[in-house]
């Protein structure tokens, strides 16, 4: 539940601003992109100058290029905030590495988020950890902020909720979530059309890439960890971009006996980025935080400080066992 006073403060900041910069987190998912665009479209309809951005690599994940409002995107190096900054789906400033200077530039910051570990770094913090998605919060507060929902904004917000709930299948899907989804549908969103765009628009190359990646999938007995490593070489071979691989981890989660699923991704710099999901209430968020990242209890990630995949895997394996999540000590 968000306090009325907080919403009034945010509303006053918006009313008093001519231009608004909206920032999403690095490696944005459907919720981050859906929330920046949905909120951006509503603010633009209100007459604000709106720019939306997120840190490098500044690209729209392939499955989200159908979303309305992409013309509001401005690269992080070209961004010049004048009034208000709104951050969405960002637990902390660390998720906004290219924007540290402007975040400390004296601008008012409205922080809208649903992560349990949000550091409340904004001037005003609209944080609801019970919300399934930041897009759900944006919908629930839009009237309080003086905003009007259009069909285009509804499309963006619905996409954010759909992707953060794993198509309404994860346990963050609440009665409220489904109620919001139905209200977005009433505003003109066609669920099947969004589903088609997000989940049925892969290229043959991507399908072949997935087949290749899954053929290298490993399941460990002692940790219950299932994982795949994706190298730059793998991507090049199939002509796939890293930002397209976000959902590959869901295929790993289909394994009946797994407890933790991890995707190890080699970035262009050679650094390994790790995305994790868990089941049975295993708290991988705390492991991710310990390793310099963050996220939710059952969905989290971090950028490895280790050299290469093997070291990264070994470190994660140790952390899982040390945290008591290994299969042997349960
Ligand atoms: Mn989210």
C-alpha cells in the first residue's frame, strides 16, 4: 500500500515540472521497458517533454520493439535532464551505472519500484514490494499522479506485468495483479496480440540458438543447479544479440528436479553476467546481493567479479552450498 502523502508529493513534483526524464535499469526486461514507456506516454499526453533512457548497452530487447513510445528514447550520453527524474524498476542507484552524475545533480527523483531491497534513494519513494511488477504500481497510481491512461500506455503496462509474472504463472501473481490486467484489457489491450508479439516473434536463428544452448544444459545433483553458459561465440554463430536471450532461463525452469536455474552470459567485455531463478522459496536474491548484484527472492542476478565462466560457476556453487541451499544439507 502506498501512502497518500507520498503520492501527493510525487504528483506535486510532476505538476511543477516541464520536462521529465524516466530511467529504467541496466539490461532492461519487459517490466522496465513497459514501465518507462507506459509512464512516459501518459506524461507526454499531459504536455510534458519526456525522455526515457537506460544504461548501456542501450538497445531495446527484440521482443519489445513492438511497444509504442520508442520515439521517446534518448541514449544515456545525450540525456540532459532539466527538471524531474523518475526511476522505474530500479532497486538502487547501482542499477543505473551511467546516470550517477545526473542522479547526484540536485534534481528531484521519484523512485517507483517493487524490489524488496529498494534503497529508497529517491526524493519521493513509491515502493510496493507486494506488487508483481513496477508496471502494476504505475497503473495503480496513475490517477493519483494526475495521469490519464490511453490504449498505448495500457499496452506497455500490460506487457510489463505479463513478463514479470511469467505470463501470470509466478507466485507474485495476486488477485490485484489479475484485476489490474483485466482493467488494462478493458482499456483496449488485446492479451493474445501482446502474447504473440512477446512470445511468438522469434526468428529461426533464435530458435536454433536456443536448441544449441539447451543441448549444453547441465543439471548438478549436489546443488540442484541447472545452468547454461552463453558465449559471444555462441551468439555470433547464430547472429543473435544478448538482449534477445532474457527468456532462455525459463526453458531451464521446466526441469522437474531443478532448484535453482542460472544463465551465464559472456558480455562483449569478457565479463560474465549471471541471471538466476529459484523455486521452493530459495532466496537467491541474498546470494546475488552478496556477489554484488540484487533482485527478488526468486529472480535475481549479478555481474561476476571473477575471471571467466568456470571461476564464476565455482563461486556460485560455493555460495549456494554455504547458504544451505545445496541438496545434501536439506
Ligand atoms: Mn520488475
